C-alpha cells in the first residue's frame, strides 16, 4: 500500500487530486526525478515540467507518473557544412565529452542539427563586456588549455599529417583573390593582383609583396610537414568557447561549439594559430567591424610610388587580458613542441598565420580599415622566416 508524507495509507482508486498530501508528495518525486533525468541525460539543458498526471496501477498500488516537460533546444541550419559538423560532434563527444554539447538530433541530408540550449556567453563577449573578472577568465582559459593539451597528448599519432589541404587552400585563395578588385582613394579601384605585387612597408619596415609572402608560406608547408597528428577542434578562437552563465558561481563550465573543422588527424599547430590569432588581432577586428562603437586603431593605408605603405598599432585597442592569454597559448606551444619533438612547428605556425589572415582578405575586401591589419599580421608572422 502506498503511503503519503505522513505515513497515512492512501485509499485505493481515489482520484489523486482529491488527496492534497499525496499529490504534494508525488510532485516532489516528479520534480526530483525530472531534475535527475535532465542532469544525467541532458546536463546542459534548461528544462521545466509543464504537466504531470498520475494513476494507481496494479494490486501493489505502485504509481506510474507521466510527465510532459519543456526543454529549450537549438536548431542550427547549415546545408553546406552540417555533415561535417555532425561528424565533428561524433568525434568530440568521445574525445571531450564534458565540454561538448550533446547532439540530440540531426538530418545531414537537409542540413540541420539540434543540441540543448545553453544560457551562456562566448569568451570574446565575456571579455568585451567584463562579465567575469580577469581571475575567472584566467581560470577558465587555464582549464581550457589543460584540456586541449591532454587531448592532443592522449590522441598523439606519429603518422605524418597531410598538410596538402592547407597548401591547396592557400593556392585557391590566391587565385580567387587576384581576380577581384579592391576600392582605393577617390572612388578609384585596382585589382588585388596589382596590390599584391607591390613591395610592402609596415610601420617603416620593408617586406616582400603580399604575393611573395603567400609563396613563402606555401614553401614552408611543403618543406615542413607535420610529423604527427592529433584529435583537435580546429577552430578554437574565443567566439567558439562558450561559458555557461548559470554556472558562474558553481564552477565555470565551458564548451567548444561550431564543430565542422574537428579532425582526428589534425595538426596541433593549426589549433595554436586559431587561439593566438584572436588575441593578437581578431579581437580588435571583430570589435571594429561589428561593435556598436567601432574602434579605430592608428591605421594608414597608402599606395605611393608603387609601394604599399601600412602603419598600424593594435596594442592599446586590445584589452590587457588578451595579451596575457596570448602568452599562455605561446607557452603551451613551446611545451607541446618539446614533448612531441616537433622541431619545425614554428615554420608551420608562420605559414598557417599567413593562410588564416589571407583567407580573411576576401571577407574584408571592402573595408580599407581592416585590410592593412590583415597584411600586417601576415608579415608579422613571417618576420623571422623572411629574415
């Protein structure tokens, strides 16, 4: 016989809504049970009970409770990259389950996927809006870097990585870009082919042309293939690190999102580049492009006597915490390169930086404020190699 909260027997077949003691007890069971189910099965979902109905069944008086619950879900539609992202979910759920949102449903033929909704903010926004203290940001990022390091070490394979896909990507971007036009002063324009052939002066220092920089990057990738592969997310910049806001006072919980670039045969140096490029330049670029109050670094972009003259300085426009995080990534790179005995990692790093910023040129080709920064960051990355 089932008993209520004061251990008094419940009359069989009595409509439960007529027994307030029992219904209160059942509601408590439902609440605790549902919380446990959500915690176990969908630990990052926001869920609430919409309705429950109860009935007594069987001679033993066992009660079956039917629950309708409400859960917020996120549907992401991307017909071009959904199949790759689904594959990325399958890899990351095994490789880093505590920091990957579960894939609840998907349809690669149509191009959508579904994950639990998480009330969270990405790391870029957290720093931009000062939603956490620097101490909290450092704690989260330290844990993030520890997890990335552990993942790479755990999945290390001494089979050489295939960097041909990066070479092919850079060659394709070169070909596509040089056929486009770029706006210049007084309503005039010139082709990227002309622009990329000019000698470059950045903050007064001479560099080869943009085309030569791209060619140097291709040569570096050809001559310095990665000696090993790892499992990596492949796009680990600050906007893809999601921190769950309700957990701010209960241990900071973070997740990696946007998974089309996940690979079990990745080059760990590409991940380092994705992390560092954000702290070095893209934090500012994002603010200057999408922020309500567009920042303006000291930038001068001029073509004089067949030379491309660029002056820019980003330091004061990037929060100090970004410089600290950048150094942490640099230290991690030094540690991993020594552990993996990867002596050519800095050459691949320089080439990957060129590829990444070169790839952004097409997106920002109408923005004469951003283009000089992209060109400058290419030269900055290649500085030691060019000398």
